[in-house]
């Protein structure tokens, strides 16, 4: 494919992940350190050559505002640029974008983006009222699933979307995770298993909902010139985008999250690409309904058609029209708030995903969202 866009010349040259799962005694710092060590081994960069540090505080971080200070001291890094950002599941994409801007501007040469969290064993239950206004709890809105359940209910009412169609997203993710030795949930599931799993927030079943896990992830953004000295094939950042709406229930179309469409449109414009140019997608799947929204927002199908698009699982399978969440996603691989989606996108673009590799893949769309569904980010990764 001849890329005609105007994306940055910065590239992703290294990725690393810790063990994923349940690890009593682990901390956000220990898991982040595991990930960084894996990254150093992956790309062969010397730690002292890292001159940028961008971090995402986890749910178990002690002081989120000072997280980069604590992690930097722990790692022994004194960077030229540094900071922490919290945008929920949109954070990884946003930090990679910020890192690319630093590299493009010549403010840093090798920027490390890091996340670590002991969410499974650290006591967080993700059970607070899901809105910024505490009054949401007064009418029964508890847990992050509540927001997505509301969107799912509306999508079902307008377009006839079914719970079984949502189930195909879960079945596909688990099938891919069964091929991923690092995935937390590897036992295949069926549509019947999905339908028989308990309700979390109707119409979302247990298997519609992401995992909660301990783990860490690290990503290195550097210049294409610097990447030539490292071990791995440099993965291009063809397009980048963000989208935000600062309203929730006051905005009638908030349930449909139109800012996510804006986010992807901006990335397509930067990359000079369209939906038909995307070979594989890692779509943020905190809940199965999230994937249906992304498919419509990214232009892979028309509004209301995402249920039939995923039904049967054929189109979204590894050998399908749009291979989707090829490592298992948040639903089955691990819940690293979207960081592992970027890692899997990089591996697909390196053509290093093993039995999960999508044949001849040249482009990958990666999306993330968070913060009461108000914030979205996306990357279009490529091989050119």
C-alpha cells in the first residue's frame, strides 16, 4: 500500500508486557518494571538512552499526580520530558500521540510510555457510581457496565440488535485468546455459554464484560533514524486522533458516542486512508457493545448494521473480512485498559504474531475510550 498521508515520522520501536492475571503481592511499580524489562529485551535499547517518560497511573497507584516521579525514580530514569495522564482506556493512544509529538519536535529521542496496575489483587472493585456527578448512584447507576448497558439497550431498541449478536464478539475474542499463550482466559466459549452467563447489568451478561487483572505494559516511541539501531521492525504511526465530548446525559446522542467517529475520522484524514484500507483492528472492548459502536464509527458498516456484521463470527475471525481483537482483547486476553491492544497491533504490523498473524496485514486500527465514555483515542499503525 502506498501511504499518502501526513502522519508523524516517529515510530513504535519496542513493546513489552509483564505477566497478566492475578499476582498477590504485586504492585503497580513491580508490574510496570516487569513490562519495561521486557521492552528493553524486545528492542535492545539501553535504559540510559531513554530520555522521555510518560505514564498512566493505575487504580492502585498511591499518588496519581506524582506517578511519573515515583516510577521514574524506581526505574532510575531522569528524562528530558515526563508526565502522567489519566484518560481511562483512551490513555495509551493519547500517550503514544504525545510521545510522537515530543520526538517530532526534537524534545526527546526515545520516549517510554508505561502502565502498571494491581487491579485484581489491589482492592479496586470498579463499583462506584459511573458518572462525574455522585447523584448517579441515587438512581441505581453503579459500575462501569451501567453506561454501556444503557447504550446497548438503546441500540437494541432502535436497530433490533440482539444479545446473541453481542455474544459473537465474546466468542471471537476467546477463540483468539486460545491461541495466545499469554492470555488470561483461554478456554473457548460458545454462544450458549454466553447466553447462560449471569447478568451483570441487563442486557449485558458476564461474558459481555471485560476482565479485571494485574499487569503492566510498556511501549517505546522513537525516531525512524534511531529505530534503525534497534532490534525490531519499526511500526509506523500513519494516523492519530482523539475525540471528546464533555457532556453526558445532557447530550441526547451521548449514548451513541459520536465523538468516537470524529476521533477515527481525524486519524483517517491524517493517514490518507479509508475503512477499506484497514487490514486488522484492535477495537477497545471493555464491553461487547463497545465493539459494535466502534465498527459503525470506523465506517466498517452503517449505523445499526454492526449486529449483523458480527453475527456468526465469520467476518471478524482471523481469516475474515476484518480480523478483530486478534490477541483476545479486554474480554479474554487481559484488561490493561487498552494498552495490550496497541501491543498486539504492533506485533501484527511486525508480522510477529505467530498463529494469530493476519496474512499480509499492512495496516491496523487501534482504538481506546474512557472517562464515562467521554474520551476516545485511536492510532492507525502501518508497515511503511
